[in-house]
C-alpha cells in the first residue's frame, strides 16, 4: 500500500469513527429529530466518499470486496436533487454499510 492510499484510508476510518461517536446510543427517532447531528454525520459521510475517491485505482483493484463505487458516490445517495438530506438513507448507511466498511479498513491498516 502506498503512503497516499494509507492516508486516505485513515481519513475514511476517522470520519466513520467520528460519525459513530455522534450517533452512539441514539435511536433512529432521536436521530430523525436532531438536524444538527444529521448535518454533522452527513459531513463525515461526505469525507468518507471524497477520501475513497482519492484511493488509487490500483489499490481499489487489489481490494474488490470493498464497495468502492457506492462509497465514492455516497454524496449523491444521501442528498436528493433539491439538496435535501435523505435522513432515512443516512441512518441506514450508518447502521448497515459503514460498520462493515470500518472493519475492512481497520484490517487493511492493521489497527
């Protein structure tokens, strides 16, 4: 793994851990009622997507089990055409996608 890929993986891991911290112990209904938390989480999800976009194509090819394309396009997944946050999609991403991604990144970084 080259140094740039490692840096971008760390950005992704830090963002995932930060948004998990923001939502730790929070129910979906509580998340739905807290727009400031939603905005903070959306920002961290954007960082994950942007960092994934900067991981080299070669590294992505060596690790095809990671959902690179869906992660890179995550911003368009959580924002509607009128730039409103799709809160349900954000919540599902937090619950379903990012924990597995965090685990896989930690394995790659051996942390």
